[in-house]
C-alpha cells in the first residue's frame, strides 16, 4: 500500500491504464531528470475528492500541473475553469475514467435537485 492508501494491486492497475494524464493527455514521467520538466511528473489523483473512495473508478494518474490546478475543486466546477479552457481540457478530450466520473456526478446532482 502506498502513502495515499492505494493498495499495490490498484496502483499497478491504474499505472497500466493511465500512461498519459487523464485530464490533458500529456505523456507523464515517473521521476525527474535534467531533460524533463517537473510539470510532467505523474501524480496520484482522486477524481472525486474523497480519499475514502479508493477504487479503479476514482483513482487515476495525472500530471502535476493538472493535479495542482484541480486541487480540492469539484470535478464539474474545475472543468469550467480557465486552466481547463487554456489547456484544452474538455469533456470530450479527457480519459474514459474521467468521463464516467463526470456522468456520475451529473446524475447525482440531478437526483439531489429532484428531492
């Protein structure tokens, strides 16, 4: 288990799935070297900001600039941010795992409005 509470099996599964940032599609690096920017360093991401949700649908890899920009913002709100607009992060360009999280968040929002 890593320091974020992600079990080894899930860490390996997500690393195999997310070779590029799930948000912007940038090819990520695992460690810093002299030829690459720290901004492209891969980081662990909870798509829905809840550290208790440690599942393949909530754990992802993204590059550090996207992770820093998103921070603790709600995914739907962050997708409307200037950062996303300036970096071409749109619902039609994100990874499938993010598309699924956006759909689930919208369904949950609609259910809450109906109550």
